[in-house]
C-alpha cells in the first residue's frame, strides 16, 4: 500500500504543472485555476488509492479541475468579464480537438482544446519568470505553481514568515494576470532563463536536502527538478548553463543511495559507501559536465558541475582531487558572492592546507555575514557554517569547541535528520575515546 501511495504521489506531482498550465492557458486566471487544480489533486489522492488509477490520469485531473474552475467562474459576479478576457487572450489554435486518446474523456464541453503536454509545463515555467516580477517573486511563484512546494516550505527556504511569502506569491499572481499563455520569443526567453534555472536549482536543493521535516531527501522534488531541467535542455540543447545545471543535478542525485543509513540517518560524503552510488547516473553526469564546459564560457552551474564530477570520479574519499576542486572554487567565488560556494571553498582550503587554514576562512565568512555569534536568531541562517566549523575544529583537535559548534548547528537546523546527525557527533566527542 505504501508503494502504491508513493506511485500516486509521484504521478500527481508530475501531472500537476501540466494540468495547471492547461487551465491557465484556457482561462487566463492563476488563482482560481490553481485552487481548482489543488482540489482535483486532493480528490485524486482520496479516490485513486481506493478505486485505482484511471487509464488517463492527466485527463481525469483536467476534467475534475475544469469542472471546479467552471463552478467558480459561474458563481462569480464578474464571470462574463473573465470569460471574455480569457477568450481574447487564448490563441485560436488552442481550441482544436485533442488527438485521439489524449484528451480527458467527456471533456468536450470544457473548451480546453488541445491536450496539455510538457510544453504547457515549460510555458508555465517561463510565465512564472515574467520580467514584470522581481527575482524574488519569480522564484516564489515558480516554486509554488511548478515545483509544487507549499507556501510554508517556500517561506522556510527564504527565511521569511509564511504570511510574508503568501503575500509575495499573491502579488506575483496578480502581476501576471491577463498575460498571454504562450512560449516567450527567443530574446525574452533568454532574459528569463537565469531565473528559470535558479528556480529549478532551488527545487532540486529542497528535494535533495529538505529544509525541514523528518526526511532528509524528498525524492519527488529532486526528480521533478531533473525532469524539468531535461525539458529545458531539449528546448535549449546548446546552452551551457542548462547543460551544466542538469549535470550538477544528475551527479548529486547519483549519491542518494549512500546518503542515509538503515534508520534514515545522514551519512556525510566522506563516509559514504561509494559502491552504492548510481554509476550509470555518474557516467551521464560526467559526460554532461564535459559537454557543458565545451558549450561556452564556464558559468556558475558549469563550475559546480565540474566540482561534483571530481567528487564522483574518486573511488575513495581519499582519492578526491582537492587541489583541483579548490582551483574551481576559486573561480566560482570570484564569479559569484554565493555564501554556499564560499563555504565549499573553505572546506576545500582545509583539505588542501589543513583544518586551521579552513577555520580561518570560516571565521572570515562569519564575520562578513555579521553572524560570528550564532547563538542568537541569526543561527538559523547559518547552521551549515556552524556544522563546517565543528567538523574543522574536530579535525584540528579542539574537541570542546567542536562540541559547542555541533550543538549550535543542531539547534539551528529545522531538518530532523541533520539535527540528529549533528547531535550524535557532539555526543561522541563527550566520550573520553571520542
């Protein structure tokens, strides 16, 4: 039963953006369309485990969501104005009949026309990254509409109150209301691409290491991010940033089988059983990373993919080419002020020059961020910095300071597996033989 439920959840997550895209394409209203899709997903989650998955699950969802949306529009005093606006914004070819077997059974009166496809998901993705929106709003709206994250999850990822994030998403929906639902032209698409890739990266990161909750890894989100990135790459096969991001995701996800133990406990990279890594994915990721570097000047995603490839190529942790990784991090931090990249470079410095040199880099980062004292509320923002500090203090032999840093990091993170791992490290150092 658990496996069947997981399969249904994966199916729903895969179809949700396509169904939402189909409704937005037809009606032109984000809010009521998203609400109707959510109701259809809830209905499916309740009915499918009991009655079985329908032959055409996407059509089933469209039919139910369309009915819910139609009910909403009919009950609205402004129904006529909304329908006229939607009709004016919808291209004429949107009303052609779907291919046999593709459209939802009995959906003829709904007016949805051609069947939704991956193209609808991509169109929705680029719509959410409309230039009228600020970068923060683009990311928030895409994570909600395409990534399927809840408002609370998005708020945690951005370290803002949930109410603030809800307002941000609502304003973003209003800003794109009435925008024609179609693929942007080549120039507009290029302008939006950076935001699209950043959103996909954030979705993947939330899936690979959940910011909160009992599970370390959210397979559904990580796989959805990879699927969407593959779709963008099919649209832009010669764009190095897209190829680089896909390479980074594939190489990182390849380690998933070795990241947790039998009880779901976190296993750090240097302690993982590399025989469990997905070697097919590693080979694909390395090939993609090489292709990305050949497609143009090395950007952030290409450099991160190259770093991931060096980790995955090493048969043992001690075989890792840390001097080359440090050289790549040097290039990366010169390009981007990303704190995560700077922290990764500090680890590389420690592996090449020793833990004390790495600690000096960490303390400089803490001072720059104004968070050298992580005992206060700023600690939540920097638990990874404290975790790295703890690891390097332990390597340097300062066990008392390492215990303090491990516990500070454990108190700051909202991820239960991470917190358990960090507390175990601290407890181990309490023992005389630790």
